[in-house]
C-alpha cells in the first residue's frame, strides 16, 4: 500500500508530512496513515498483524526546541493512538497497544524559576519555527532582501501574537531588533541549525522568546538521558510494568504474541 501526500505539501517538504501546526486542508496526517494501515492489515481477520507507527516529528520539533510545535505534534500523535484504540475496542481480547519512545529529545523543562507555568501563551504560535522561516524567506524574495522592520513586526504579530496578544518587554524587543538589523541590513545571514532544519535567526529568536514567556526551558538540542513512559493496554499489557531497558520492549511484545525467545 502506498500513501501520497498532496503535491502542494511535497513541494514544501518531500521528506515528511507537515507539522501539525503548519498543516493545510487535505494534508496527509498521522491519523490518516494509521487508519489506512489498520484497514489494510486487518482485511483478513484470520491473520494477525504487527504495526508500528512513529510520531517522528515530535523528535524533530524537540531538536529545534520548539515547544508549541512539539505540543501540537504530541496532540496529533494522540489522535493516531485514538484510531488504534478504536480497533482495540472492537477486538479487545486479541489486540495489544504499546506506546513509548526510543528516547527523550531536548531535555524539556516545565518551569524555569517561578512556581508557575504559562503554557497557554503557546496557543498564540500559529506556525512552527520552520514555517516562520518559510514565511520570512518569501518576504526576502518579495522585498529583494530589504524587508522593512514593520513588515517583520506584523509577521510576528500574525504568527506569534507578539505585541498584540503577548506583551514584550524592552529587552525582548531589543533582541528581535538586533537580529533584524544583523539579518536584513547588509550582513550575511547565518542560519540557525538544528538536527533537521536550518532556520532564519529571527524565527529562532521569536521561538526562544515565546518559550521563555511560557516558562519552558530546554537543556539540549540533542537526545537526553531522560526516562520515557511505556504505556500498554490489551492482551499482554501486564508485561509492561516498571522500569525496563528499551531492548526488552520487542522481546515482551513477542512474548505477548506467543513467540518464544
């Protein structure tokens, strides 16, 4: 079975489906992929099947330390799990669902000083750091690289809610203006690199500022040594309890399926 995303989405990125936060109407989703795979593999219910679905762009967003994008990816992953759960509900005695990750990325920290969180502010971010980079690239082409500050400011208002819904203090605004001057007024642009993207400096700074306002921190742009959850439901779910080495997970799945090792 082959699934193809839209031509428009492929022009933007041929390597992956769009981030949930950047998704357009008719874009292929992880939920679509999961439902199609289950329907295809369960045509003959006399045969069992194994399906692995990865919400891989959770990792990409965390490599970029993009909190709002990562949260949307996790919510999107939850929708894919919902599809699997619907199948489990119809076949509860012979279906096992295991949800885990191969590692944590970014060393995400919830709370960076005060005894509070401000995650609601992340709702104002309408595009990923990568998505904002694409918008700024289009502005560079439109204005022949001489993009006025007012245009950049309006772009940040529309896509991150700055000034309009999220007040910025002088230091935060000065940080954005400094990077604007460095990026658009004669100096060569040094893109900010993460594992899977190269982004406009002002897009990266906007992301850092909204993270700070949300009181979300990061300790790394790489994988961390943090524990990841392992959740299971269904036939053999009792095998997935307590802390375990990740190499144990496929062995326990095989055991639940009746294979010896």
